[in-house]
C-alpha cells in the first residue's frame, strides 16, 4: 500500500495502463503454451497410431509371405526341416527375422539367436513379470495376431520393446512369427517432442517481444502525453498565477481608491472641522455635528470595504443570508435582475463549506454580470431532507463553450477557480451551458461529505 501511495499520479496511470497489457500477454502466453502442448500431444498420438498401423500391416504381410512360402511343404516327408531352412534364410534388415516355436514353448528356429534353439522358454518372463512366450502362443492359438513384448535386440544386445505378429501352423504344431523393434517410433516421438518444444519457445519469445514493444510504445506514449500535459499545466499555472497577481493588484488599487476617495477624504474633512471648532468657539456645536456626520460616513465606508473583503453576514447569520445579500448588491447595480432563494431546513455548515460556496456563487455572479448579457440570474441554495446541500446559479444569457474556454490557458480562470474550490471540498460541480442557451452551474455536497469536512 505504501509504495502505491508514494507513486505520483503519472506513475499510477502508467502502471494502470501497463499491468493489464502484461497480464493479457501472460494469459496469451499461457494459452498458447497449453494449446501447443495439447496439439503436440494429439500429433504424437496420430503419428504413433499411424506408425503402429503401418508396422502392423508390414508384419502381417511378412508372416503371410513366410507362411505362403512353407505352405506347399505341409504334409511332405521332411517338409518341416526344409521349411525351417527356408525360414532361417529369410530376413528383412539387421533386426528383421522369423522365429518358430512349438506350441508348448520350445524353440525350433531363431535365425539371430541360434543358441536358443532347442530350449524350452515356456516359463520366460519379462522384467514386469509377464510371460512372454505364453502370451505369443496364446495369440497364435487364438487365430493369430499382434503382441507387444520385450526382447533382446540382436544389433545392440539391448532389451527393447517389440511388436510381434504370430500365427499357428497346427499341422506341425508350430507358432510362426516375426517382429519389429519399436525404437524407431520412440526416436520419431522424441524428435517431434523437440520440435514442439522449439515451437513453444519461439512462440513465447514472440510474445515476449510483443510485450517489450508494447511496454516501449506505452512508455513513449505516456512520456509524450506527460510532456504535453506538463506544458499545458505549466501554461495554465502561469496564466493562473498572472491572474492571481493581477487580481491582487486590482483589489489593492480598488482599496487604495476607496480609501483615498472615501475614508481618507472623510477623515481629512473631519480633521478640518475639528480644527475650525477649536478656532471658532461660537460655532463649535454646528461644527461638531458636521464632524460626527463625516465620521459616520467614514465608518460606513470602512464597513463597505470590510464587507467586500468578507461579508460579516457569512459569519453572523450564515450562508443563506450572505447569498441573499450578495444577490441584492448585484441587483442594486441595475440592468440585470438578480435574485436568491433558500429552501429546506437550514443546517449548521462548516466554515470551509460556507466560504467555498459563497466564493463560488460570487464568481458565478461576477461572470454573469460581466459576460452573460442575461436578463435574469438566480441563485438557489437547497438544504436536502437527508442532510445534503446543493447550490445552483442559473442565467438566461448567451452561454458559452466551456470546453473551448478551458482549453485556452489564459481563459476560463474563473471556472477553474470554482472547480478547484469544489474539488477541495470533495463536492461535485456540474456545468450545463452552450452558446445561445444560457448557463446553469450546480454544486452538490452529500451528508457524508459535510460530515467528513466537519470532522
């Protein structure tokens, strides 16, 4: 939580743009990896099935060919021995040979392992405990077929998986068969696995490259946006600073004029009257009355200046009275009708809320008086039944383009000032205006907002 809080707004926006991209790319990479694995698995299964089917067909063809070779010798004297010699000479590659067993498991012919001839292998079992010869004989007795088993490979003297095809020769009590070692299919499967891994790696590298490019583009876009926003904000801040300084100077000049033309002259006149009363004792009573009148005039001027800086009504009678007095002052200037209305049960408001809403209303009325060319301007303060508060200022003037005004650095400063005052309270400020259809400004504070500010 602390590192996130320590980030600037730009950093947070950058992370909020970057994290979904990275998450999406990771999900894509995961999905691609899973899909490629599934595809590789299906491909392996199809290749294995195709390979095994081809080998089965090949083995059956070899055995059928061998059986058709010895079939004419069935029933002939010495036909068995002649058939064994023929089968001994048949082969198809270094590990492709035929074998002949009796149906009780005794070896009659084995062209690659002649040392087995004459041995009874009925009880032979593989490392998994399965009876090898018994399974072959059972398949031959059942009409012939395929059996997968383990057997020593003549070319390497290593035991490996083998697919055999056997048939029975009942006339002689034989089991005739051949087999193919399956190390070829395992090598093919391993090669396919290597290819699949390479494809997955290449795909993930592409995803990583896309991620890098995406991050670079987001960074470049964020940098360009930051620079543009920074320039715009700097321009607006400079314009606002100039406006603030100019407003201060204008206010000081106005106060100086007011003091010089009003309070100062009244005090000078009072001073002269007092001096005259000292020199003319006979007219002292008349001069004292004039001096008192001048002092009352100076006091009224001081009160007027004080009210212009901050109305006393805002502190004594509250926001509703201050708004009504403010609208009355604008209305007294003539030309445009200004009025204020208060509705709902009045609530005690925090000082910050009273000041901000008064200044917002003051700025809105100033803008209406100077620029709106309206015939009527209304201020409405409403205390909501559930404890909320809303302030609305509306006029029937010519309106304006708010977005265009905000886009120019040295324009819309009053509107920005009102937005900043509302944002400082956490209030919602809405502006509804367009050229030719007046302007309506609304500031809304909920009961929760008021409680938060009061706390």
